[in-house]
């Protein structure tokens, strides 16, 4: 290529005049931006930090990779537009690199009118989502907003490109496998509550983070109930009871650390800007210790995390929904440097456990992460209370998610695998690429003792219909005999492996 030869004379008076003029304009712009970066001002920032919060800009700086820059969008939005001062339209948007992945970041600035949405706030938020769509970039929402600015609701709420478009975009971005992650670091009220609820994963901060469709004043006006924000929609409520959020954070810094861990799983969804060679670590604990963890009596429980710690790289595990549906452990880990999603039993399956599994399987499918099932399951919880609450439907959602999963599935039976629990945990009928059984493991419709008791109950009811009594002294003999029959049948079933029916 030819070199362009410049004909500009930098010593000319015209050049010097132009230089000084533009230099002054640039300096004026920089001064304005420095002022805008203060958000709602020093007093508002002081109040904000008094609640234990980081500012929007501090949150973004802590979130992105050290030494990298943040490409900010529209810093002058809303400047001089409204009668009130609304710096940057009360929202910080741009592109930042997190764990090597370029992401669109949308951060509400609660120091500006409580982070409420003016018309240009909505426009700026939607524009960031459009950029994410055009460039296939994950979206990270740092939520701290009081919702729509009510005095201007006619310009914020009802039309096509108003507030509702944010949620429309979220749903469609997620459907295109563009990750949507929310970090609730303050108020998240009314329609804004759908931002974390519609995200693929969400984090909430203890004490400051709240999510509710109607806040305490509205609840009192509508129902007469007096309730605190924390009781209505705080971090503990949504992490343990409702399941709206997936991760519980102690403070802003902890929430951002969790968010970085979440984004680290995106490396395996094709969104990485740089890929290094695959490295892996040995587990911190020897695999041989599993011998002492597995109980001699298959009916005795243990924490399945102890097994996970001995099979994954560095014993590192990014747990998903740790405090919700606690009888099922789900999360991300690496095995020989490869990311996997682990679903492991830690007790009987409840509705919450099944819903948690369905959500996690969807995430792994979205991010193209293989699934590893560690089966030690007696089945789904039974009883009137659970049937009335629709456990069959929730269990069906889990079975459906396993059935339609498009990523590779691998199953390891590490204990019992009984009844419908076998279906939900990817038994042979659900096409795992491989299925392994440990020497202590069992597969059957139900446990031997339960089967024996069921057979006894059926027999006694049959005799009662015939007007006969079954001698009480025979009951124990019947149970023991049935239990032995179940053992024989179980051994026959397991030996079917030798005929190629199981790997």
C-alpha cells in the first residue's frame, strides 16, 4: 500500500487556531462528563454508600476484568432534556469484558431519582439490548431501580417501545441463547421485577436487594396486610422459598464475584473472545476417599457434595440455587478441563427440586454444556400434601426437560435409583450416552422393604375382601420372604448388563 503524504502545515496560524478551538471543546466535554459521572451528586452518593452499596460505576469497574476498559454508551443521554437533572438518564450502559467474555452491561444509578425510568432511560436500556442482539453479546443487568417515573408514565409505560419492550427483548435474547443475567442490588419493583424473573440466572444481595410486583404500601392499600420489604421480597425469601433468584450474596462485592463465576461458564457457549489451551487440576481430595463416604447401608444419607469434591477439577463447584430445592444439588464444574453441569441427588425429590432441575437443564442446553447425573434417589416425595400441590406435574416438567435436552448426557448410579426418580435423573430410557453403576448401587421400581410392605398390604386387602383374616404372626414372614424375592429379582436385573442392555 502507498503511504499518504500529508500536506498540512502544523505551523500555520489556521492550523493553530483550529487546534485550540477543538481542544477547548474537548476539554468542555470532558468536564461535563466528569460532572455527569457523579450521578445524583455527592450527597446522594453518600446516602447510597451509607446503605452499604457501591455506586453504579464502582459496580461496573469491579465486575469487568482488571486492566480492561469499559466502552460506555450514550453518557450524555437526557442532558438538558428534562426540568430535573437526570445525568446519563439514570442508567449506565456499555460493553465490558468479564472473564474474557465481552458483555453488554446495564446498571441502574440509584443516586439519580432512585434509579427510576424516564422516557430516555427506557430508550437507552432498549438500545443496549439491540447492541447485544446485533453482536450476540450476553447481557448483565445490575438492578437498583424504583421502576417507572410515575409523573411521566404516559411516555414510559403504554407504547410499543416503552417499558414492556425491555422484557420482550429479554425473552427473545434468551431464546436466541444470548445469556441474560440479573444482579439485584437494590429495589426491583412492579414491572421491573420481571428483569430478574425473566433472566437465565439471577443474584440478589442480602439486606438491600428486594423484588416484588407491589411494594409494602400497595400491599397495605390493597389487602390491609402490613409487611416489611424484606419479608415481602427480600433475598432470603427469593433464594429459599420462591426460587425467583438463584444465588444469595452477602454484599455488592460478593454479588459481583458470583456474577463473574456465572459468566465464566459462558466460555463454553461460543461467546469467548480468547481461548487458551485446556488446563485441568486434580481434585483437592483423593478419589479413594469415596470408599469411606459411601454408606455400607444404602438407606443412610450423606452429602453428595463430598462425592463431587473428589471428582471435579480442583474440587471447585459453582453451585446453582444452593438454598432452594436443597434435596437436589446442581451446579457447574470442570472435569479434565471440560465444563459440565452436575445434577446430584441429596435426598428425595420435592416439587422445588424438580423445578430447580428443569431450570438448570435449560441453562446447560442454552450454553451447550454437557450434563452429568449422579443418581442416588428413592423417588419423588409422596403424600396428600404433595399430591395436592401438583408434584406429579412438577416432576413431569423435570422428566420433560431431561427427555428434550440436546446436550450430551451421562449418568452414574452412585446409590439407589428407584421409580420415577430414575426417570427424572436420566435413567437408561432417557438416552444417556453412557450409564455407569457403582458396585453398591441398585435400580428397581422401589426399595426392597417398600416393595415388600406394598405386597403385604395388597395381600391383606385381598383377604379382607374375601372375608378372611391374615394372621399377624405371618406378616413379618411375608415381608421377609418378599424382601428376599426382590433381592433375587434385583440381582437378575443388574446382571442384564452382561447382555449389553447397559454400559
